[in-house]
C-alpha cells in the first residue's frame, strides 16, 4: 500500500482488493484503525451488537 494525499490535504490508503475480500468486508463496512503496543497500524472491523 502507498500513502496518498488528496487535494483537500487529507491522507488516505487504498486497501488491496484481496485483503478486503479475505476479510469479507464490503463497501460501507465500518473499520477501526489504531496503533498497537509496538507502534504498528492495526485495522479491525467494528462489531455492532
């Protein structure tokens, strides 16, 4: 993945389709992005009850 910058000065990542399909995600899926204890980014699906 490559970090990109939009015209409005926001940054974004495009997730590879294989990753999205492997996770069973679809358009509109709410994801949480955080740093773990080692400082690496983690992406996880937000589970709603």
